[in-house]
């Protein structure tokens, strides 16, 4: 029977290897300088198919904007859950809500973004996409922040108070810096998750074939562009989609690797 | 959102009393104020989470109201999803065209009809099939990680499995579309279909066409996507089984498998929770499924028939719903999806956390 | 730390604003049918006027109409003209300018690996295929249309659109003229309930379904079939002639169009009579609001009018390169007349251009 378990693990890893090998091998052929340096060109035009520069920049901007909202709210929420907890019912409810929100299908988040941010504004826009991504980030960052702050021994806080610092000072100058590694872990996990999302962007940012820095209008993203190309018939665009997927996977893999590197040296003996 | 009045009520860390003699200096008043500000801001951020969930539910319910009013609860069991009106000749009971007094055929307009049964069916069956494939592999792998693998192997394998969780859904979709679907279409589905069709009693499982883009392919892709989640959580749950339990069972003469079975039985509520988390992900998964499931709103018993899940329906139709009623119907589907995933997550959390505590393991 | 945040915020706002004020940005959305042509027009127009950036989102005719009604785009494109309800949602027929910009052909593309030569089909057979009544390629009805060409025993998978589509509108309207049962059971609209088959999003998606599924048959725009070298069937037209879809045969369908045009410049091009007329043809319409002052950006309004005028006149020269059917001179005249109604609070936008 134990051989069966080894077989299970081997099969799972085997499938992973299959999936990754396929994506890497087809992606490798299509990644070139043009991919990073050029914007998409339509079929029949000079320079077809161009590249995915606009989508790479677009995802970077969307994730950046999402973090600008999601990271502070998430970290502060985690701070509340770990350090303040002024009312038991609030703390429990917030913690529960964070767990529950983390499991909401991302397409439903996209629909919320559409109803609240696209319809009133009058058009698809990048802000709606960024905020939908922030919606997904916040519960993740909140919970990981709380967990990481819990790992900091109480003695740190007590020593700080004993030296005359206020609670706020303790948190900002002592606790948070001590947990930096863990906080970065949480943020990076959230970033990696959000960078790979497509569904929330389908009807918020919509997508664009132009290089643009203006989130008030439809905004390109790597995942949406990959989806469009992959479900289309044009062979050259499909190759671009493979390259895009490879870049995305490399990005996410490196984030996960960095997370591992960060968590190891900063383990506290509880 | 106001912070507590009495500073002494906050747990863990005492804050400065405003009546302390040194509070008279401006510096201390500033410090106390910043204390309050941080508390308010942190509480506000935490409350923001409640607002996010509230907004989600409120907006969906509000926008789905026209659909509630038109279809009522029958929405969940009707299988016709027709966004267009049908203009056709009115026919009587014998099928003859009805004519008015001038001898002209009478036309009738059938309004659009929306029923969520096909997508509820698609989500339910694809999730169920995916779990059937995923659970045995996941539990086997979790047992491997906890009981068999040495530390040096368990760590990288765990990392790789957690990396599987992080792979974006669209990557699985592309792999499914270009590798799995053609493979199924050429090598797996025709022979299986032939078997179904020829065996009496099983022929309802057969299908006219086996395209590889169907419920079966969607379920397999989902299975691959939920295996890492179930494995990761099961591994944590199994790790929390007390050594005393394992040693006791072995001491009573149990074989390796009997002990493992005992571990599984001991942590069954946590394992159910892990499975439910996998189920929640399977039900909510959009992109990978939308690319391989065939995108047809129909209820067919064959796994080789094209289907649609709630999330793939939304991905396909939401951006240009052709009428207000269509949009309301889609929003009602989104609401059903939300409620379902919330339910799964709540139950999963209760099982994993509650079950863990009941069996003596730590909280998180 | 504060300084850094302030500077960063200022930089972001500045970047954002600078890109807002520089180029004129037009947003269009809709039909995937016209997307290859539209993309080409956009590229050519931007070569001539680099200050104008036009973004066309290929989201399906239904999406284009919806976006146009909600004013989330500057112009919408659709192979299905606006119906009464959509006109009233957009502010009434008097508030909207609807012009045909190009004509195209919808072809039944198929995937029959061992079949050589050109498949022939007629309307009633095609309708029955999409109704699910003809399930296998070796059906005698298909064989009767293709004497001497052996057809394999292979299940038929009809591929259709999952999104709101003008291509579906043209195709279902054609089939509704060919089969009463199709008209009664499925109907003719942008989005219908197809009995079975496989769904794809956009012309792109259906093309991909057909390409990758042996035995599939799907309805797509001619340009997609040609660009991706997907074989398509030759159709029997209303006069009994088997006609292959080309730029010319779609144009032939458009010849009669002006006579049939309604007050809003819409005309059905399917199932027309005449020599060498391809039976599954249709116009692509673009809609804009007549009074563009709601844009609150006069240069932008002028750009919209100029672009549309260019596309319906100079842009037509590019049509046959991409296997679309250019507008006949009579239709162009009507388009010009309609576009001349574009105004900014009453003052015409197009008089300065022609």
C-alpha cells in the first residue's frame, strides 16, 4: 500500500512535469527581444505579430495599483487582528470574513468590479481592474500578516512598552520591522496570485492592444492578452501566448522561490 | 468604527494612561493621538473586509432582482437558456398553423427564457468527477509526505506541490486545450464511448460526438488543479495527528497501511475540510474550464458531451448580455455561485479548524 | 519616507495626465466579424494621423451595441443593425447615426481531414446540420450534394458562438429563410439557444474550434477562414447556383442593398437573387451618436467623424486585400449622407473634411 502512496506522489509530480515541460518548451521558442520590445500588430500589418510589451507593462501597472490599495489595507487589517482585537466579535468576524473572501471565485469579484466601477464611470477602465485585484489581495495579505505578527514573541512588545513607547510606536517601530520578512512573504504571495488572474479583468479592465499608462480607459494585461491569443486561430499570436505563459510562470516561480528564501532565515523561536 | 474608550480594555499591550503626569507635555499628547490614529486606521481596515463581503452580496442581490421577479425559484431547475425571443407561427394542438380571419398565419412571440439548471449541473458534475479523481491521489500523496518521505525529500516535494497551486489557471487552460483535449479526443474518448454505447444499460453515457472539449476534459483539468490544494491541507492535517496515536496503533501490531488508515480516520473531519476546500476551488474555477468544457448550455448525461459551468457561463456571456433580463439572470447565476462557494468555504473552515482542535492539534 | 510617497504619487498622476492630454484616443468595440478589417483601418489611419490613437475591442456585436448604448465606447460596430428596442435605449432613431462600413461573407468552415476538393452544401441541409438532425458526414443528403466525393463516417460537431454575435445574426437569419423548423426552434438573433455542438467566443474562438476538432463545422467570417487556411463549403444560392464566398460574390449581394435599405441604412444581404451572389452575406454597421457634444472633447468628436468618413471612402480600397466586400458607390453615398449629420451641438463636424 505504501508503494501506492509513493506512486500517487510520483504521478502528481509527473503531471506537473508534463504540464510545465509543455509550457516551457513551446514558450521558449517564442520568447525573443521583439516580445518584450514591441506592441501587438494586427494580421496583415507590418511587423505582425509584434510583441506583448503593452501587456507586460499593463500587468505591472495593474498589480502596482492593486498593491497600493491592497497592501496597506491588508497589513493594517492584519495588525488589527493581531495587535488590537478590541472587540471579540469584531475580531472573530473579520478573521472569518477574510478566510471566506479568500475563497470567492475571482470572476464574481470581476462582476462586482463591473457593477460598481465600470457602469457608473461609463466605460471599462484600468482602475476597476486594479481594484478588483486589490479585492482579491486584501484577505490574503490580512491573514498572512496576522499569522506573521503572531510569531513575534510578546517579549518584544513588553520590552518596548516598558521603555515608555506608545502602542502605536511599538507596532510601527518594533513589531512590524521584526516581522518584515514574513510580511514581505505575504505580500509576494498575494502579488503572485494576483498577477496570474484573468477572470477579474475580463469585464473591468477589458484589455487593449495599445501601450497605455492611463487607467481611466480599457487597460491591457498579460493574462487577458494570453487568453485572447490562445483562444484565437492565428498561429503567430498563439506562439506569443505561449511565450507570455512562460514569462508568467517564471515570474510566479521566482516569487515563490524568493518567498521560501525569505521565510527560512527569519524563523523566530517561539 | 470608533475605537474603545478605555485603553485598559485592549488585550496584550497596555497603552499609556492619559492621566499620567508626563501626559501634560505636548509630545506625549501627540504620541497618544498617533496611538489613537493607528488604532482607528487599523480597525477601519479590518472593518473594510466586512464591507467588501457586504458589498459583494448586496450588489449581486440587488442586481439580480429582476431575474428573481421573473422566474422565481424555478430558475434553478429550468434548463432552457435562450437569450433571444422566438417569433414563430402559432400552432394548435395538432401542429397546424393557426390562421386569423383573413387567412394569414398568426405569429406569436415567445420571450427569452433563462434557467440555471445546465450550469448548476455542469458545475456540480465537473466538481464531483474532478474530486473522484483528485481525492485518492491527494490523500496518497499526503500520506507519502507525512509518513514515507524523509525530510530532505518532503521539503522540495512540498514546495513543488505548492507551486502547482500558484500556476495560473490560464496556463492549465492552455495545456488542457492544446494537449489534453486532443489527446482525449484521439485516444481516450472514442474507445470509451464505444464501450458505453455497446454495453446495455450504459448507453446513456455515450455521446454522438467526442470532441475532447467536454465535461470529461473539464473535470480532468479541474482534478489536476485541486490536487495540490487537497494535498497541502491534508498534509498539514495529517502532520497534526499526535505521535502517541501513531505509536499506540503500531504498538498494537498494526501494519503500515492499518496505521495510516487509522490516521486518516482520526483526522477525517480535517480531511473532509481539505476536500471541501478543493471542491470550493473546483466550483469557482473559471478560465481553465472555459477553455475546455465546450461552452454549450445543455444537460446531457454523457461526460463526453459539451457542457457549461456557472463560472464559464459568466466568462462567456457577461460582457455583452443582450438585455437587462439576460444580465439579471447572469447575476443570479453569479449569486448562486457565490453562495455555493461561501458555503463550501465556511464548512471547510469549520471542519479543518474545528476538527483540528477536537483531535487535540493546534489552532491554525 | 513621506517625501518619497509624495513624489511617487505626483509622478503617477503626472504620467497619467500626460498620456491623457497628448494623443486623441478613440474607443470602439463590437463585431469580431469586422475585426481584421477594423484593425487594418486603424493601423493605416494612425500612419497618416499619428496623433489619433484608436483602440478597437473585438468583443462581439452584442457587446458593441451594449457598449454603444451605455456610452462606454465612442463608436460601436455590429453585423446586426440596431433593433427598435436598442434604438430607443440609445436615445431614439433620431439621435443615432447608423452606417454600413463594409460587407462580408459568412462561410461554413469545416474540418474533414481526408476530404479533398470543395464541399457543397445548401441551406436546408445546413439548417438540419445545425439543428442536430444530420449527425454524420456520410449522411445521404450531404452525399447527394457532393456526387463523386467520398465522405467519411465521422460525427458532425456544429460549432457556434457563445457570445452575442452579429455573425450569428446573419447566419441564423439566413437559415431561418431556409428552414421553417430552424426558425421556429432556434430563431434568428445575435444569441440563440443552439441544440448541442461546441461553443467558441468570437469568430476567433469558433475558427479555433473548427481547426482543432475533426468533423466540426462552424460559421465564421470569410477573412478568418482564409487567413487560417480553413476549408469552407460552397453554398447554393437563391437562384440554385453554387457560389463560393469571395469579395466579389459578397459585393454582388450588396448590389441590391441600396434599394432595400430602410431609413436607418440597414439592409438584409442574405438569400439575395442574382448571378454569382453569395447567399450568406451581411453588412457591418457602425453606430455613433448624432450629437457628439456629450464627449466634451471637440477634437475627439472631429476625429470620430473623420475616421468614419475615411473608413467608408478611402478605407474601402483596403477591403479586397482582406477579402471583405467594399461598399458600392451608391451605399457609400448614403453613408456619406448619414455621416454628414454628425454634429457638435448643431454645427456639422464633417463639412470641413470633404
